[in-house]
């Protein structure tokens, strides 16, 4: 008989001592303990309300397999996270990331503007712009290779425009039924809810009952009503009237209500944040699910036409507007109403033109008007007309973007402290919020001004958002959840973009994993396109 090996002799001894079963179990355990990544020794914020602690996070494939202390695994990569924040990837519930996600340039679709902030999931189709063709659109985006996960909405504006165009008219019974079927289609194809932007034409032409009728189609299929409310200022029904309308829409449609970028916009409503909070708290106490998101900037982002023109002037779209501007009587009426709208927003000096690649970018409307020797209203109308009448396809409908410095710091602070408010960017081209919202909030409101705690900042950027939108196994560091994980250097995490240089990438994200793939390494995007379309399961009643 040949001599036995050391391993064989060891197994024989285990058998003699009754330990064969234990040896087999130990061997299986060693096999199961192989993982792809261990993030070791970081300060873990798991997305919940508990205290952070020092521990390890292990990833295998696209899942988290361990969160806790003293992870005993063999790993292909071990990341020393001592002194670092380890958290779920951030979730941005209100974005205009389409310029990146839909770009023909594969490098743009990586969506580094969001990845470098630590964001792994973005909502699209907000403000009522979400296509009714949710399924096809999501499939195309995922197949093209995108850097972040996407969560789509079906949009009121897209539905209304498809059926009624840009006209200020109510739908008849047939048109209403067609719109309802489009909302149902979008929900059945995986939309997370129904978004609306009642401030913007042609959505602003709709009466409340029309919105309720369409929202109900989403509500019965488990969707949320996500609204850029009709009036954040004093344009039409006023801020408080608008808040009441949005809550009523959700109540009548039988669905949760979420206020996008909640704010008190303009001098007429500064100081009304407390009254807004009281309205929302009353609805919540009555059993209604009402939440909001907010960005940490004192300037909103919009367009000159949406900010300054009266709604009736854009009935029928751009060509109809130009015809009105060519009518002296109509022009006088438009200019008269523009004056008050400009006052609401703090005047021409408070309107910063931010359309990149246009000669007026980085100047206030007041500065441009002075250069052109025009009244600020006429300078605005020149820019608006140019965006409509240009024959350059790359500039059609563009050039009117504006950052409007119209919020009071006390209102922003008060809203941020509410437990039902989460972080969003409303990221749009030309405004630094696209590249810098989450680090801006961390630096200005956590570290410097101490408006909220670090724990609340993480919670408002992860688990609380996932809960609002019922995202499947996202927003928390838990075994079995998807491996969207960020490692942040708390000393370096900071914005680089500002209003003059709005396209600078943020720094301080040491590592970022999207569905288990390394997407940011030492503040540099790796080029990975690990994002997925996060569609909701098909609701009951869908064919």
C-alpha cells in the first residue's frame, strides 16, 4: 500500500475523532466564502436610520453578500476603506440626464456627471416629459450601454402633447380616453409612476380634473404621482394653492404624492416654507403618503420663456408665439406681464443665462440687455425668438436656459430638515446642480453649516429615496441587495462645478460600484456601463 499523504492522514485522524462531517462542512464553507470584492474597515452607513459603524462589505457578482464586522472571505480585490464612508450608491429622484444617457457618444452615456457624485440610479421622464413608450425606450437605453441605473416615469406632458398638441384646450371624451390608455400602457411597461409639470405649457393648460383622470390610471397600477407643481411662486394659483392642488390630485387619484424640487420661489413667497410644511404634515397625519425632494441651491434652473412669458402667449407652440410677438398690441400685453414675472424672480440681475456654447452664457440678463442697449424684456424676447427661428438644428429650441436666484436660505434650510424630504439634483445643462448637487449638500449643509447630520445626508440620498419609489433591493447595504456601493473620502468629497464653470466633475468618490462593477476609481470614471433599466413588475390587469 503506497504511503498516505499528509492530507489523507489528517482526514483519517478527523474520521477517527468523529470529525468527518465537520471537515466536509469546512470545505464547503471555504468554497462559499470566495467573493469578488471586500471593502474593509470603512465607516458603514447602511441607508437606514441606525448609527454608522466600522465594518466590511463583501460583493459577489451583482449582489452584496455580507455587511458587518470581521468579514472572513477570500476576495479577488480587497479595498482598504479605513477612514472612508461606505454607503449605498446615491439615488437621484429628479434628473434631466438625457443629454448624457441618449448621447450618440458612448463615453457620454457613462454619465460621469452623476457617477462622480456617487450616484448609481437616476429617475428620468420627470416634469411630465416621460415617453408613453416606456418599454421600448428603456430597452434601447440599456442596450446602448449606460453608466447609471434608470427609473422611468410616464409623463403627463408627453401624453397630452401626443393627443392634443400644444393647444390650450380641454380634451373631449375620445381624447381623454386615448390619453388614459397611454398612461396605462406606460405603467404596464414598467413606469414607476406618473410625472407632471403643471407649470409648463401645454401641461399648464389642463384643469385639475383632467390631471386626476390620468393620474388615476397610474394609481390603480401602483404608481406614484410625481409633480413639478403648478405654481411654486405667485404666477397663477400661488404656492399654497398649488400645494393643496397636488395633494388633492393624489387623494382623488388614490396614490402617493411626491413634490419635485420643493421650494418657495421668488420674493412674493419667501418665508412660506413653514406653511407648505404644515399643509403636507396635515395630509400625512390624515393618512396620505406625501413626500418631497429638494436640491441644495439658492438658484433654480429653468428657461427664459417659462420664467417670463405669460402662459397664454405660448398657446400653440413657438410659431404661434412668434405671430403674437409680431402683433404690436399682443407684444405690448406680453411685455406688460413679463415685467411682473421678472419682478417675482428678483429682476434681470437675478437671472443668469447658462446655455452653454451661446455667447451670452455666464452673463445676467441685465448685463446682456445693457450690451445690446435693450430693455431686459426685449433682450429676453430676442433670445427666445432666436431659439425658435434659427435654422441651425443644433440650436433650435435651445439657448434660453437660465439660473434664477430666487430662494431664501431660511426656506431651504427648513425644508431640508424635514424627515420626508430627500435629495435631488434636478440636474440640467448649464446649472452646476447637474455635476455637483450631492457633494454641494455635503460640504455646505453638513460640514460647514451643519444644517443636517452626515447620517441624515446619507439617508436622504439612499434608503429614504428607495422607500418612496419602492425600488427593489436598492438604497441599502444589506445581503442580497444589488451591489450599488459608494466609498467616499470625507475629507476630499466636494463639488468643483459652480455657476461660472458648471461642467466640472466632482471629486472625493474613491470607489463606486454599479451592480457590482467598478464604475469610479479615485474620482475617475472607469468607462463601465453597468447601468440597468429598473422597470417595475407588470401590474395586475395588464395584458
